[in-house]
């Protein structure tokens, strides 16, 4: 069983930065994809960034501002999302995602609020 635990969300002013982390533990044989999604109030969940080795894809709305990265430790896989130049429209719950086809896993989500 795979567990995904996000951290790093919070309240930040417009123009600020946050770094989200996701720790994947359990049966962490190689995932064919890991990424971040977000869901704002009243909106559908949307892709933010995803690593499908060797390809990295970003939503157009975050290109040039967000950077996704992955680090494989001994028993844990870490996924990060560095978010810079944050805007009010980035406010959402951010979810970590992992896939080993045909299975997918989601974290519990972490709230990011961009407000002055």
C-alpha cells in the first residue's frame, strides 16, 4: 500500500514563495508518473505539474513560476513543488499524485492561500 503525505502549505502574500513536499512511502516500486494537482473552491481539480519520466509537464498558468522535482531516498520517494511569484488565483488545495498503471494514489491535500 502506498501512502502520500503532503506538507508545506500555508498563507502567503502575492508575489511570495512556498515549497510543497510530498513523501511517498509503502510499496514504492517505481512510479510511472508523479505530480501535483490543485482544486480551488467551486472548480474542478486540475493538473499543476507532472513528471512522466523523462517528460515534465506544467499547466500554462504556472509555467515559469513553479518547478516540480523528485528525489528518491532509500525507503521514501519525495516530490516537491517550488512555487514562486504566487498569485491570488493560485489559492487552492494542492494534492500529490502518484501512478503505477493501472493504480493511482492521492494525498490528503494541503491548503495554499495567497492573500494580502
